[in-house]
């Protein structure tokens, strides 16, 4: 039987930021310092998941195509290694996503082995779902989401049709599975706009890699270039945004009745915001232009044809992170501060800390949160936040914070 996702429209109201200062959450604990033994030392954290019982599940890349899954309690205490590298049942190689079902089971997508390993809430291996042919490859970040109706969304760069598999031409594609791993349908996201910061349209140049000294090819994207984005919220919403606009589109997929849904043809509701643009000073724009020129100065290159325009304002939306409970964190730009350049870097302007607006699942503005400098928000559930950063000696740190309840 063919099934299609029917879009239910839900009203999202505009919000304005209040004038109260940003809230600084309380640091509960920090992992990665080695104070709890070997379990507390990471090589390269790939994915992080906050479970409903406040336990923390961490995928650590310990080598090429070698991943470990570790579990920590609500106070940071090590609860053991759930999965080790390998090809046996429950063992992991190249992980592309992690999520959990409402019944507490944790799912890990092993892209290399084309399967999803299922673990019980207590950390024991349960079973394996072999993925269908239409799921091939991953698309950066966390490519696995389970919603509140136990639908599992697997993001893939390929679209399946009667003519076979073909590239999605930059559009997000999700193959949805039910709670037993059976394929239900395919969702194709909206057409992303062509913005200067979109890797699909940025100019390709050859440049000298400052670390290796080798001549490589890459896309030249200036600092603060506005980029489009799309994700699935655990509330079952597809969210799409563009960095140069104060709005987020939302589709709410509530039921299923055919095998293929193209969201570009479906109406969406919008969350609009009134956040002013943050200008980039002439001095910082000169710094960015110099940075781009340094990358483009390669033998035989035509520098003037390769350098993209440096923006005059920072993006209105830097990124969006969906909470496990359906809330949304919208990362904001802020004014740069002048610093003394550190050795090996010519940067004289940086943003201090991480600033984002927290919105409830219904779009209500909850408040503005500030995280420490050089942090990256990787997980949100309820009033808990997890941030990833590098320590003073280059160690990988995971910090867990609590937001004060309003």
C-alpha cells in the first residue's frame, strides 16, 4: 500500500526579543578532562545524544572507520562502553547519526555498514536494522532523527524513484522508517535558495592548504556568508531557513498516506523574528578579504575572479538546533570584539561566546542564552544543553549546562 505524508498547518506567531540580558546557564559537569579515567578522554567526538533519562551517549571516532559509543549518567559518571569498533552485531565503523525512540531505545546509523544498530536504554545491544538500497551515503552532521510518533528519519543525498536512484540536487531527502525498521515513505525537502555561503554555488578554486602546504581544490566561502539550512525536529517538523532572512518555514507531517512527498509543492507556516542585522566593521571586512586573498594566491590563479564579495552584515540566522523535546535554538550573530592575534593566526576580530534564542515547540520565545567562548551547541533536551569545545591543550571537551527555568 502506498502512503503519503499529509501536511498539517500549525500557526507560528512572530516574536520580538525582550530587552533583558542573555541568560548564562549553569555548568553541571565537563567530560574530556581524563578525571574519570580512560572513558573520559575523547579522540574526535562525532555525535552526541541526550536521552530522556538525562544520560549522555557519545560517539567517538577513535580511528579511520573506527567508532566507539560511550554512555554517561546524569552527573557525568561513566556507565560503560556500549559499542566498540568492528563489524560484529552492535559494533560500529563510520557513524552518521544517533537518536532515540520514545520507548527509550537508542539508534545509531552506521553509514559504512549500511545499517542501524539498536540498543536498549540501559546500554545493551538489541538488534540491527539493515537499510534499504535507497539509503546510500549521509549528509553531514546528525543524519538520524526519531520523532514523537516513533517515525525514524534517515537523511540521504539520493532520491529513489521508478527510474532508480539519482542525486537530490542539493535538496534534503529523508527515508522514513517505522519503529521496527520497515520503510514507510520518502520526504523531499524544499528547494534551497542560492546564497553566497551555499557550498553548492560558491566558486571552486585551487589553493595552498596552510597545514599541509599541498595544492588542493575547494570552495571559497567568506566568513559570515549567509547560508541556507534544513533539519527535522523530533517533534516531527521539517524546518527550513536562510541566513539572510528573519524567518523559519515549518512543515508539520502528522499522518502518512502515499510513498513520496515533495515539500516544495506543499504550503508551510512561518516563524518570523525581529532581530536586527549586525554590521561588520570596515576593519574586519578588510581582514576577511585578506584572508580570502591568502587562500586564492596560488600559481597561475586569477585572484580577482575567485574572490567572493565580503558581506557588510552578519547572517540573521547562523544555524538552528532542534531539541529532543521539540524546542528550537536559533543561533544569532553578535558584534565582534577586537583581540590581540594569537601566534599562527592573523585574526583580530572574534565573537565572544555563543548566543541563541530558545523557542518552544509552539514558537513561543523562551529567552536568549549565552554559552562560553569557542563552544558549539550539539544537543538540547528540556533545560539541558551540551556544548563541544577544545581545551587549552587541544583536548576535546563536552560541557553539560542547565538553563534556569523561567
